[in-house]
C-alpha cells in the first residue's frame, strides 16, 4: 500500500472501498489525498451527481474522480494543475484510460500571488456552474505558501451551484486552518473539519435540498 505508514484505520478501510476504481498503478505520494478523504469526495459525486467537478491540483484523485464519472455516465471534471510536466503526465494517463470524455486537465500557471491564472480558469469553465470544488492545490506547505489556497473560494463562489460542496484538503495544517478562518470570517460558507475523513473540511452553498452525510 502506498504511504501506508501515514494512514490510520479509516484510510485502510477506505483503500478497500476504493478497490473497484483503483485500476492501473498510480504514483501515490505524501501530496496525494488520503484514501478516506478521497472516498468522502467520491461519495459526494455518487450521491449528488454534480454536473461539473473542479479540482485544484491534479494527480491520483483526478483518475479516481474520472473513473467514477465514467462509471456513472454523468458529469465532467476539470482538473487544474500549475506544473506543466505533471499536467502532461496526468493528461496522458487520462487519455490512456480513455477518460477524455469526462476529464479536462488544465495547465494554469501561478501568478505573483501564488494563485492560478484566472484567464485560463474562466475560459475552461465558461458559464457552467460548479457542483463540487475540491481545493488540493496549489502547493501550500512550503515557506510563504501557507495561504496559497485562500483565493479559491472568493474566485469560485459566484460560479458555485446551489447546494455545491467545497472541499479543502489538508485542513489540519496551520495554513489551511487560517484559510478556513478567513473564509468563514468573510461570511460566505461554514465548514466542518472531518479528521476521520482524511483531514478534509467541507462547506456547502445553501439549498433547500436535504443534505447527505459524507
């Protein structure tokens, strides 16, 4: 099992749950989502069937999301990646598995503020509303990068559908805790941190529809 020493019992259980979607070998690393967090995100897709999923930061999660969307026959994924070499690898892997119909891997360089080039994002999304936003990029663990993911919610908020979920990975780290505090202070969404779901945090755009527990 990749990176098994960093997993807890919830991750080990989630790894078994992921078996139907595991497919070919994927290069897991410490930067990859933990299995329990990934299962929570996949549950959101399966239960709510968002028409558009946007992922900031591509990798293992991209392939699992794309496989699930293909299996269910609905929805599409836009995965945003700042590293051109890694974006190319993910794009080629998506193509090798025949997942291009569900998935667009978008290379968007980082600007001076550490956030993605918004022109590329706006072009890729058009007028379509986002039903699930997964924020696992850009990198936020280096010196001076702790708040790199803060621009995600202000930029995407006008583009989120009613009932849309916003998931922030690595929510136990100091930088991400500060990001959550700032997002909530802005009065937009309230977030719940889920330590037993890979340390993700989730918030949801208000809607009258009943909520599912992930």
